[in-house]
C-alpha cells in the first residue's frame, strides 16, 4: 500500500468523520454565493495568500466544498502540499496517511464510494478569522454499502452534520480539523443497532 493509499476500513470509519466534513456545499447561510466568490480561480486565491480578505477565504471555502462534492480537479488549487488532517479515526488508525493533495483526494474519493450522490451544503458560516475558516455543513447521500457492521440496506438515505476548521497559508488549506456527528450517521446505518 502506498503512503497515499488509505485502507477501505479506515476510509469507512473516517468517512463518518471526514467525508462528512467535508465539508461543505455551495449555499452559505441559505444564500447562494456570489458568482465572483464561487468562480474565483485558485490563482487569484494564491495572490492574496497572507492576510487573505474575507472574500478570498470565502472563495477558498467554496472550492473546498466543491472538492468534497466530487470536483477533484480543484484540489491542487485548494490543498497545500503540506496539508495534514486532524481526525480521530474510529478504527484507531493514524490520520497521518492523509497528507498533501493526493492523500486528501484519495480519502475523499474512497469516502464518496460509500454513498451515492453524496452532497455537502454549508449550514452555518463560513466564519473567517485571519488564516482560519470554520463552517458547519450538512451532508446527504444514499448508502452504497461497504461499512462493516452496517445493517441498513443499500439505498438507505442518510443525513449527517459536521464542522470543518481550516488553517490556510498562501491561499491553500494546510491543516484541517474535522468534527462529524458519527453517532448519528452510524445510527442511520444500523451499526451497533438493536
């Protein structure tokens, strides 16, 4: 297994944690973002790296959400090569396998294989404080199978929430803290159920 490969089990477990986080969607506080923020290029984001303005940080958040929603081509413009994630994986495996653009992209892809039509939407935020961007998201999707211990049938609709904390440098995400309502997700999948 390469250093970027994440075991299916780790992805499954983390999915409850990370996929989710991920974060985010295209609506901010129920409003559609402006075309300027939503379409701002990664080159424009890089120009304003230090002390990035709220509009630049908001555009970064929107592009982060698009990566989590399956637009992997945006990842190099959003994720720093120094990227690292902080998450407690349910299977106890270290989060150190999720590093850089390739690591996060592999993790997101593996997480998305567990849920058809997975969609992240911003529920609250993003809140911007210097180099930190924080937002709460809600995710919806259809269970595709593959989570150990799940008794829910394939095709079960799920909804779960989480919060992403991003630290940025030079217009890219360098650190990511993920907090997902794993209990709610696993409950909907019948993991450890009655």
